[in-house]
C-alpha cells in the first residue's frame, strides 16, 4: 500500500496524436495497408472451380468437414503437418525480418499497425491534423465536440464490424453465410465471433493504439534477442545532430551546433509518441515516418538528408569516423540473415516437394481381434479386416484393393460372398471422402502362425495413384 504523497508506480497515459507526413516511407505504408486490407476483405469472395463435389471458395477453412482449401491445395486433418510447417515458416520469417531490418513487420504489416493507421486517417479526416486534435481534446464538451466524437466512433465501429464480419467468411461459403447472417439464420457462433472481433478491433485500434505495441505485445521484448549491431534499424545519428539548437542559433554560432534544429517533427509524426533521438526504445516500431519528417526538414534548411535513417550500429560508427554509407544489400547479406533464409527456404522447399509427391489416394487397415481367425469348412483360415480408403480428390474414384507380399490369398467384402472371392476387390470411393470396407481374406491352413503382407490400393483411371498399408495374417 502506497503512503500518502508517495510517487505513483504507473505513469498516466499521454494521448498520442501523430501528425500527417508525406514521404517515401509514408507512401510505402499506404501501399502495404491497401494491399493487406484488400487481401483480408477480398479473399473470401474469390472463387476457385474444384468441380461439382467440392466448394468453390478459393480459401476456406471448412471445420465442419475438417478440410482446409487454398486455391488448388486441399489439406486433410492427417496432413496438419503442412499447417505446422507454415507456422514454423512464419516464425522463422519473423526472425529473418527482425534480424535484417528490425521491427519492420510491426511498422508496416502487423494487423494492429494497419488498423490503427486506418483509424488515425479517419480521425484526421474528421477532427483535423495534430494541432486540431490537441485543441479538440482539451476543449470542454459541447454539441460540436460530441457530434465529431459520435461521427468518428461510428466510422470506427463500422470498420470494426466489417473486420469481424470478414473473418467469419473464411470458415463458410461467403455468399451463403452473408445471406444467413443478415436474415438471422446463421449459427450463434457467427454472431458471437463478429461481436468479439468488432469490440476488440474498435478498442485496440481506436483507443489503446500504441499501448498494445508497448505493453501488450510480447514481440518487442523478444526482438532484442534477434537484433545485433549489424541489424538495419531506424537510427538517429547523434554525432551529426548534436548539439541541438534552433536554426537561428546555428546561423549565429557556426560550428557549435549540429544538424538537428530541435523542431520535434520526428516526435510529432511518431505513432507511438517516442523521441527517436533518445536512442533505441521498446516503443519504436520501425515505421520510419520520422525519417520522412526529418528528411523534409533537412531539405527545407539546405542540409543533407539521413540525420534519421535506416542504419546499423556498426555503419553509424563507421560514418562517424568518415566512412561512406554502406550499400543496403551488403548490409542485409550477412551470415545470420543468410542462415535464417536458408532454413526458411528449406522448409518451404520440403513442403512444396511433399505437396507435389503426395498421393491423393491412401489406405489404412485394422485387423479384427474377436475372433482373430476363423477356420472354414474347407480347412482354410479366414481373417477379417476393416479397411478405410481415403479419396482426396474432388471426384468419385473407382479403386482396386489387393493383398501383396503373400501368395494364394482370396479376398471378398461383406457385400459379396466367399463364392465371389478373387485376388482383389473393387469399390467406388465418393469424392473428397473416406470409404470403409470390411474385407475377408483366406489362406491355406499350412503356414506360419503370423505372416506379414500389405494391402495395396490403386485407382482404376488414367491418372492412377495408389498406396499400401502393412498388415498381418494370423493362423492357429
């Protein structure tokens, strides 16, 4: 318990009102925001013809039927290792980006950054730029202020709603679910999901903003292990900027002041409200808007750009001693980033090879244990098996199942009889589904007590394909 007059352990949040800025990195953020939002909102509406037996939505997570569709790729539950591989690639890719260019993911493509950026543009459109927002925030509540707040919050809420609404379309046919949603016939989980995502987007993007990046997100704390003195990060070159002073002071005392005229434009445009001149900080998301702001000021006062720039610690020290800036490509190509890329590419290559080599038809077999075997009237021994045939194509396939690695075997299904037994059985497996067969197999009584063989399945069509499954025949 704190005593009266004791200092608070928590600093009260100070509102952050970033100033609009134009420049290369701002335009890059515009482009990335447009692309990522278009992908997120537009992907569920893309169609992909898979034939009459499969859904035509290009990207679909079909939980009801335990399928994941991505254009021509279809992932079944037993192939979840592909999803695990994608997650591993995403993690290694994040390590690669961070070790190369710092928190570039956070600054440009993180959903929190993208939606916060969108919300801030809406805020500027309604409330005005930084100075107008500061003035409005300090103004007493009035009809005009309330009207602006209600309009802004309504637009934010609409953006949050279509954000949550777009998410559910990844899990069902988008046109159908949209009709069900507005008619009130969709599943309750759809409404609950939209409600939760609408609320979180509205709160995190509209009100918490930089607090998510600084306090809630674990990545700023993890990234310190990924960065080193050769990582390309947003850097204030203090050796060039210090001592700070206004332009008038610098002109009055040549050689006494550095290039930084203490205009605070780098602070004004920062979406997390930090001062990059204080060095690397957990609040810096490497968005580089401070570079745009500083370069604009340097151009206005006739000084070279790059006082704040993407730069490694090693390069900054070298420039301080008079060395020319190192090319970006040479900075990025170093053992650490090459190793990350090699691992990332190897996993991706292995997954592509596995996708290309995988069979679209497989088989599994389980022997009946009660009874293990039956002696028939002619003296032969019969074993029974439950065989599952998985057809992973969007069309029915006729297949043939036989026993390999064993001679003299006769097979029939429970739909046939012993009189119709042969060296193989045939069945039709429906599109994109699993067919279950009960297969009986007989062998002469003379032979080892346990004999290994394999069930083999092959498709009877021009494309072929097949698989095999080890099994065991048992005698008295």
